[in-house]
């Protein structure tokens, strides 16, 4: 897709994808919403990514890995795979813990 803002030189710009998804979530999500669970976040992300990779890529969700840890989404696009671990922001304290999980 030539005019796809998320593809540059035939490769998926995953950093831009994640930044734009994050912008939408920050703009639209409010404290008035019901308790936000990771499963709903994954569903929203899949709805966001599907039209971006449509026809040129695929995604799959791995519910549990051998180590009994969860991996959220794997996106395949133009011969590359991207592992996306979705996290709910709980502040800087939990950032390191999330990085260690990755």
C-alpha cells in the first residue's frame, strides 16, 4: 500500500503503529470507562492493526507460551515478525518489570 502512513519502503513501521495506537487510547479512554482489562486492549489493538496490514501481513495471538508466560500478539509483515506485548500503564514503577518480561 503506497499511501499507508505505517509502511515505509515496504516495511511496517511498528514504532509508528504503536505510537498512533497509544495516542488514540490516551485521547479516547477516560476514567468514566469501565475497568479496562488487557484482553479488551488486545482486541482494540487487533482492530487497529488489521486494516494496516490487510492483504500484506497477518497477526496471531499466542495465549500462553511454554514458560507459562503470555505473549500478546505476533504480527507478520513483509517477511518480518513483530512481537507486541501490550501493557496497561501503571506508572514508572512497573516499567522496569515490563521490560524484564520482554
